[in-house]
């Protein structure tokens, strides 16, 4: 099942830099692992913002929440979820 | 170049039904033509709303506007455009 | 799968009264049919507004959209959908 | 009497971790106690967010406020309350 | 039980004037009847707007909704309801 | 002259607890003093929020501002003021 | 007593032109009468919008509402009222 | 003096088509005349919307308002004006 | 040229009190100097908020920005600027 | 390709002043370099705010994001991007 997910990242300015770099590296590793697994089907950067637009393909809401809430940067993200249904004019 | 485009359709309640059906048929034909041409790369329905989330792949802003502004239902849509850049963690 | 759905109804003031009454009767019949079928698990009125808060239990986004978009009053409703996951502190 | 309550949790990033874990454990214990008592009738996680949608069944506004304002995470939550009336099309 | 209710009235500009005057007269009669009955405890005009701030004292959400949804001007009002609990510093 | 005033209290999470308790006690004393004096005519808690809805009866804007801006918790409150006029359908 | 009042005018596109011109002429006459009387102390156009920023000097909320609600264009205006107190740094 | 002006055009769906085409032609002629005169220094289309972002260079607020409020499509536009000052890092 | 300027002051709760008092004293001195010079033509307190509504009369946008951006409390203010044109119904 | 970009700068009040001055100097140097290179075609200050309106002329979304996300003040800016297409009435 598909979901459009937008994530805005807001890093506190006084956060420890080393911790931040570690979190970012973990986030990247996790994002790539999920892409390879097929759950994180698309990942795009919103031009000009520390934000992304993503398409997830997962079994259900529980799996989506399990994935998003364990992202290393989850505590610093504002996330919006839009459930996507098949469009009657889509050809794929 | 990629754009995330969301379209909310708002049909006036007193619109002529025949005209509306004709516009919808034209919209569907145009949407499928653009998908086959590769410009309208993804088209999903927002569950529960007369709205869609789409990904367009076009040469530039002018081509995007030319496509969107000539959609048959354009006068009845509220459209938001987000330019998408490559994400550093994307694997594709 | 569960979804929290809020529906705000906005009836145009110049709508034909007979048509409106017919639509309302059809809406009620459909809502009760879906409740009996188990898809529309809860239906509450928002006190003071022509609106409701509902819980739907359906197979997937497509079924949710199929149900909502064919409600007789759908063209006159502003609908918001929130996908609900299991809460770790829920006891049921 | 029924209320739909949404709670968004916002934990300050520099909060003491031990204190946070203690608060979360207390919150969970309290939530389960209230569910067993029947006041907190439903508790769902909003997929992708540190938030929940809940249905409370209490005697009056005072009881609702007494419950919500003494939740261990109350100081870190943004809460919205919607009073729910019986819907004329509800079958239960 | 107390509720703070704000009502914004929006009259369509092309509404029949006679019908509007009749509705306003009925609204006034109903408002005064409810004030005398004690349900509509306070009624104030928002200075500069066709709007009011009101305090209702009713048995429960159902009674509140029954009252508000049968006001003659209900179809033309945007209503917000805030449930009021006893304040610990109130002296009355 | 009457004003509807809503106050949302937002206490910084790292505030000194002793100072906070002192401010709250002072706030309560001041609120009760003003209620006894007749300026703070009504004080209700917004169910589920650290917020109140109040009705003030004062000579003019200057007196209202003098009262509100010297409340002990004023620096931590987001305040909205609505001037109330007499409603033509009010019976009191 | 002073109030800052902003008025946004929204004329329905299908309004009778003759009626509109008559209302505008009456509005202008009334605005000038109130300025000469000293109640409408300042009247400025918001550059680029069919809107104004005004300062009213009246006895109380009732007088302000009586003035605003009888403006000929009142049914077509969205009005916001801000009560103004004396500023401690003002020299006048 | 420079102003950034954004204009969103909202054409009522039941507007007479001939009148609309005439207004659009007049709007275009006026826009080009003002560009040639140097007052309308830049005019860009917002991709995907019936809207523009413009830079005006005029003597003062009065001239700006005189220009904008006499645009043929002014009654159908939602306009936002941002006064632009010289930026200390600008090199032109 | 006239501008309506609203300023909301937001003082961080952990700011050094001595520094804050010094900034406030400087702000007051500067505000009075600018009022005497005629640039800051009106200065009113928004009743109930740490905010003001002001009218500035300056040569151009650059002068306005130079004044506002050097106010001692500028880093703690949220400022909105509205350019004011002459109103056709104004009598002054 | 053209983009309208607005940047709001929000400096945390407890930021180290020396670091801030260094970042500002670097931001200015980078802004001027990009203007000379032709990518940052216009840069204006929003009068009264620590904000700018800019026009960028770059090859694509990726170049825009590369530029914006490496600005020294990027972590402290709220950025909005509007893709600009050619306007049919533009004469340049």
C-alpha cells in the first residue's frame, strides 16, 4: 500500500555536532536499506529546504509507523502522511 | 526535471453536468496521453478527496506550466508545485 | 485497517431542497448499510457543526476511497483522513 | 459523554533521558489504567507522528480535564478536544 | 455543563430578503426563549462583526447540538464549540 | 465594558520549578482578587488545555491592558482579546 | 477610546452594478460624515487591495459596533477589530 | 521604489466568456504598456497556477495602488504587496 | 510615505534580566526620539499583548527598514508592514 | 531557469556572537559571489524583516538546492521556493 510522506527536519541549533553527524549517517544507512528492501520506494529532496517527499510501499499503517518512528532523525522531523489510492486515470 | 504536484478539484455545484462529464473525459484522455509520453510519471488519488498527488518529469518550468494550465479541469483545480532535487541518500 | 475520517458538510444555500432531502436520505441509508457491514465502525456528530468524526475499518486505501467518494453527499463534503496504527499503550 | 481528543507530543530535545523514560512509563501505566476503567475508550496512534487520536467517555468536562491535565506527559502535549454528540444515522 | 460557543453568520448576498428577515426574527425569538429557559446563559455581539460569543449551559453534548443545529440561521453560521471546565482559581 | 479574553499558558520546560510554583500562586491570588473586585467577571478552564476563557468588565482598554500585562504569568501567555458589544437579542 | 479596524471588501462578481455604485456612494458619504464627527479618526487605503486600515475613536464597543454594522458595505466586508491602549513610550 | 507583488487570479466559473476574454485582452495590453513605461519591471508566471510574481518600480504607495486597482482583472485578483528595501549584500 | 507596522515582542524566558531592562530603556528612548522627529507618527499598545500598532511616515522603504532593523528589540520582534495609500474617502 | 526564493532568517537569541558575525560575513561574501556569477540574479531586503526576496537563475532544481543548502545561514533560514515560468504578457 502506498503513502506519500513529507518530512521536514528541524535540528536544534545547540545540538551536539558529533551526535548530529552520527544520527545523519545512521539515517542515511537506514534510508538506503529501506529503499533496497522496496519499502521506501521514492525519496526526493524538496529544493531549498531540509525536507523530503517520499513514497512508501508497505503492508499497512503499523508497518509505516514502525519504519517512520524508528528513523534516527524522527525526534527532529515534522511528518505528514497522505494515503494514496489508485487513480482511475493512472495507466500503470 | 521532477516536480511534485498536488491538485485539488473543486467543481461548482451548479455546473452543467454534461459539460462536467465532457471535461472529465477530456482530462482523463489528456492525463493518460501525458503518462504515456513520460511527462506525468506518477498519478495517485488522495484517499478520501477529489485530489491527486502527481510526479511530473519535464524539461523546465515552462513545460510544466504549459501542461498544467491546459488541463481541461485546470480552472477548477487548486494546484501546488514542489520542485524536487536529487536526495543524497537516494539509491536510484 | 483503521482510519479516522472527519467530514464537514457544506450545502450550497441555493440547492434544490427536494434534491437535498433525497441525497440526505440516501446518505443515511448508505451510512447505515456500511455500519452494518462493519466498514464504518463508528459515526459521531461533532457537537454544533454539520460534521462528523468517523472510524473506518477497511482492507486498504482503495476501499476507503471507493466508499467515501461514492457517498451521496461526497461533492459537498470536505474530508480529512488520518491513518491509525496500533498504539503501544492500547489494551484492546 | 464522548469526546474525541487528539494529542501531539513534543519532547524538548535537551530533556533529561532518564526523566523522559520515567514519564513515558508513567504515561503508559496511567493510559492503561484509564482504558481498563472505561474512561479512555479508544487509543490509536497517528501513523507517522508522535501523536494519538483518542475517544474518552466521562461524566463531564471537569472529569475530562482532570484526566488530561494530570497525564504525566501533559506539559509536553498539544491537545485538541471535540465534543461528540449522537449522530442521527448511527446504528449503535 | 458549560460551553463557549462562537457563531459567525455569513448570509449569501443573493438571498431572498423576505426569507432573511423571517429567519432573523425566528432566530431572535428562539434565542430569547433559550435565554429565558437558562440554556443560553450569555449572548454577546462581537464588536464589528456579524458574530456572537455565547455561553451555553446544557445537560450534555446532545442537547447542545439539538439546540444549535435547529437555530433558524444554523445553515448560514460557522460555529466553534469549546467545552468549559471549572477553573481552580474561580471563586464562584 | 466587556471583553472576552482567552489565555493559553506555555511554560518553558526548563523553567525553575520553585519560581513556577510561586508565579502560579501569585497568579491565583491576583485572579481571585480581580474576581472579587468585579473586573474579572468569569473565569473558565478550557477542558484539556492549560488555557482559560474569561470575561472582563473594565472601564476601558487601558484598564484591561494594565490588568492583563501585570498578571504574574503574562510573559508565558498567548492572549487574544475580543471586544463584546450588547447583542440585540440578549434579554439581560 | 481607540480601535484599529481593518476592513476587506469583497464584492460578489454578479452584483447589480447600479446597486453597487449606490452603496459605494453612500459608504463614502457616511465615512466622511464620521470623519468630520471625529469618530473615524484615520482612514487609509491598503496599497494594492480593496481594503482599509482605520482608527476609530468612540465611547465604547457598542458605539463602534453601531457604526461599523450600519456601514452600507458592511455585508460585503470582513472586519477585524483591535482595541488600542495607551503605549508607555508614546509622547502624545 | 520597489515592491514585490503577487497576484492570484480567481475567475468565477459562471462568468460571461466574452467579457472574460475582453478583460484578459485589456489586462495584457495594460501590463505591456506598464512594462514599457518601466513601472512593471518584472512579470513572471507562477508555474502551475493562474498567478504571477511581479516587481513594480513606482514613485510611491499611491502610484502603486492607482496601477493595481485599475487593472482590468483587479476585481478577480487576490493581491499581496511586499515593500522591498536595498539589501546590504546586493551588488547592483 | 505612510506604513502601518505591527510589532509583536517575544522575549526568551531565559534572557538576562539586566540586558533586557537595558534594551527596553534604549527602545523607549529611540521610540520617543523617532516620534519627536516625526517618523514614528503614532504608537499604540495592543490591549492584552506585548505588541504595538504603529504608523510610520518616512521617505521610502530604505528609511523604514533602517529604522526598524536598528530598534534595540528588533531581534525579538515579529514585524508586519502594510504600505498605506491615500483613501479616496479620506477628508484630511 | 528562474525561481523566486524568500528567506526568513531566525537567529537563536543565545547564539555565540562571534560565530554569528563570522557566518554573516561568509553569507555576504557567498551572496556577492553568486550574484557576480549570475545565479543570484536579484536580492532585495523585505522592509522591516530579517528576510529577503530573491530571484535565482540556475540550470535546474539540483543546482538551486546545492546553492541554498550551502549558504552559511541556511540552518537558520526558513526558505520558500516558487518556480517561475515565462508570463505570456511579459515583454522582455
